[in-house]
C-alpha cells in the first residue's frame, strides 16, 4: 500500500551468546566445520529483526529516560519524529530497505530535547500491483507501482496531502534521479511527482516535508515512493540475464515481467563466487515455494555450481528473484548470474477426444507444435492414462454472517492407485477466490490449497483405498455473485495404458514448428461415470511447456 516500512534500521547482524554449546559452528544444520569462519564456543552470528528490534527499543528507552531526567515526558509522535528525522541514510541500500536510515541516539536526542512540534499530515497516492488491480480504484500512502514500468518509461503521478494546513518544503532522500517534484507543497493540496526510471530494477525514495519552523525540529512527514522497472522478455531470445553480488547473509533482487500465457518460467543460476540460492516471489507478493529443491539450507550451492528450475504456468506480472548469500558462504561477497527465460509451445490440435473407446484398440492422431517463446531443447512425449471425472459446478458469493457455500465431490479410489490429483480453476467471473480441501476416507484433512485465486490443486501420492472427499469453499465471488468453474480429479492407476509419440529431443528455436504422431491403446476402463485422460506434452528439463489433453470417452 505504499506505506513506509521499515521506518528505521538498527544493526541486524550480530555476534550473540547462543545456547548451542556443542554446535557453535552452525546451530541450524551440519554441526562443526560447516561455517568457514570461526566463533568462540557458545556464540553465533544471528541476523534480522531478532537483533534489530531490541536495539531500536533500547535506543527509544534511552531517549525516554533522558527526557524524564530533563523534566518532560515525550509523546510517541515526538519520539518517532526524533528517531526518523535524525537517522543516518546508509549508502548502498535503498529507501525501501532502510526507511529513513540507521538509528543515531545522540542525534535523536538533539531533536527530542527541544520537544518538537508534531503536525498531523496524511497522504494518498496511486498503487499498481496485481492485488490492487482487483480492488481498483485503490490508493495507498505513497506511490507504489510494482506493475506497469520498464526502463526508460516516464510519467507523472499525484500525491494528495491533508492534515494541518501550511506550506511545506519538499526534499527527497535516497533518490537516484527516478523521482522529481516541485520544491514546496501547500497542505491541504496535491503534489505532482515525475517518475522516470532509467535502469532496470526497483527504485525508491522518501519524500520529506519540512515546515521550516524552528520549533518543528526535524521533518514533519515522510512518504515512501517505489516503482519497479522490470526486465522484459522480448523476441527473439525471450530471455534476460542479471548478475548479483550480495554480502554474506544478505540478498540482491532481480525483477522480470512474465507475459500472460507463458507455459513455464525457467531460471538458471550460475554461482561463480561464494554460496547462494534463489528466493522467488510471485506478482501477488507471495513467496513461491518449490517442491524441489526443498526450500531449505540444502538449496544453497557453493561455487562453482549451476542449477536450473522451472515454474509451470507462472502468474502473469512482475516476479521478484532474489539471489541470497548463505551465512556460511566461504566469501564475504557471493556472486551468481541468473538467466530467466519464458518458455511456451502451442499444440495443434489443442485437444483430442475419442468417443466409443474400445479396450485394446489403438488410436493415432497427428500433432503440430510451435515454439512461441524462448529456445529450448526437448520433445513431445505422452503420459500414462488416468481415471478422470470432470464437472462445471457453480460457486456462489458468501452471505455476510453466514458460512461460505461449498461444493462437495466424492472420489472412490480403488486399491493400487499411485496418486490422486484434484484441481479447480478457470472461473467465468475473474474476481473469484476458491479454496480446495481434500479429506481421506476417515474424514481427515490430508491436503489443501487456499491461495488468493480460484486456481488451486492438490495431489496425494499412494492414496489408500476408499472414498475421498474434495470440498470447494466459495471464499469470494465477484461480479453478479455467481460463477461456474472447472473441476477435475484424476486417479493414477497402473494398467490403464499410456500415450506414446514418435518425437525425439531436439533444439527448437523461437518461431519454429515440428510435427509428431501420438498413439494410445487403452488397456482398462475408467469406471462408472468417469473417462480415461492423458496428455501429449512438450517438456524441457522436466518442465511442461505445452500440452494437448487426450480424452478417451466410453
């Protein structure tokens, strides 16, 4: 929402006593010898708010104590103004990372001892994120636009101020030249801010208001402004590369704008110095957790090393990719190069349906594949057949004060099943949020998917025989309050048959097409009310980058 956080920073990487007397080399994993630098027994290097918060609280306590000894009780507003106005802005870090800067107790006291005036000022400014687009029109406290910018773009935005009337001087803190404005603003009133990011990445600065009144002592308001000029995927490569060099236990960011309809976002990491891993955040600002790697310390790779991962069907919008350096990195500064690529193949025909399917009979169809995005090496392959059920139920918006409406789907899983997959999505009303829950035959919740959209899926490996129950919760339905959506469950069973192709691995340049035949011989039946389902799919490095559904109907 464009709010200013953090307001200030304090030392957040500290050597501290640690109750892990036999594991001081690394209390989290690996034991003696994992970290390359030595610490005395009973000490550890700790990072984050666990260190910075008590240091800031201690600084505030010192200021309050000094004020009391000088005969006055400071207000919370005076204390905050003294700390933020006197903070030291640290070079090498942006405003969104440090706020007003590093706490300086002595400089803060120079302001607080004068009992500064604290006028009340409010601000509203445009916000453009994937979430705000669902709430439009939506304003925040300061300019925050994660979407809609690329290097070289420029435009004007308006910040509206309210509160205690007056004319205030305007200054900028931490500005790299992206933001500019007039030197004064009248409150209540508006201020036009010109935005022009020249380079790729995140650009932030704090707009400060100062009444010029000596009695005010410090800045009367501070507004954080941030835009993200993301790297773009363009023809012919549909890839972009960036090198980042974070300090030990720190990270550096890289942003890419993924287009609608991208089948896979491929990320290749080459570690040249130190020890790093990739932390990924989707356009909603939610950390993207990969099933593999594990999302833990084992994801780090020590130079020299290369890793490649793919995100299937990535949400369109700006993704953040952070190169994080391990606290156990052998070098003070680690370096890794990240290459991001959009992959996507269209398949013609997009689906293949056979009606009146006979067990033991072979069916063949011809497919054409077109590489619409980045170059890749891979081929078209077939999948095993599964027993599937499909429906198009209706979701209804919740009534205030009443439980959410739900749809329930019983799934009879036979013995020998190797997996059960359930998915929902594609609502007619786009502003819909559905949640998916799966219960085992004993009524225990075994899987759930409750993100911020209607597209959810869960998979259970080696399910026990019995009747599972899929429950769809209609958390939110926009528009008219009702919408249909797609429901699909698939039971993987050995012996139903598989789809095969005559394609082989090859390198496919952007814009090129090739063809292959797919054949399938059903070996069993799907069960009452169900059908056989499989896919002809193009894969590269384990990622599915295009596919056609194959339905074998009885």
